[in-house]
């Protein structure tokens, strides 16, 4: 991680529950802003790649992907 990354740390959290293939696993990733948005864009791209031939898929629905 670059030295400048330590000024702004973001978290990506997951806790998988009963019935999940990863039941009981907990993840906490600390990411700088640059890495966080890289991960977010990678997830969006994966989603587009998975549904690109689905006639009901509208890529613009991913514009707010992850925003609360």
C-alpha cells in the first residue's frame, strides 16, 4: 500500500452465515480510496460480463452500485 493510502482507509466487510458455502467465515479488508474504487469497478465489470447477454439487463442500473 502506498504511503498516501494511510490517510483514508475504507473497509470491505463480509460475514457469511448458515447455509452459505462459506458459513462462519468473516472477512475485513482495509483498502485505501484508490484500491476501494478499483475493487468496486472490478465488481461492476464482473456483473456486466455475467449479464451482458441478458435482454433484461440494463448496465445503467450499476451506476449507484454499492451506494447507500
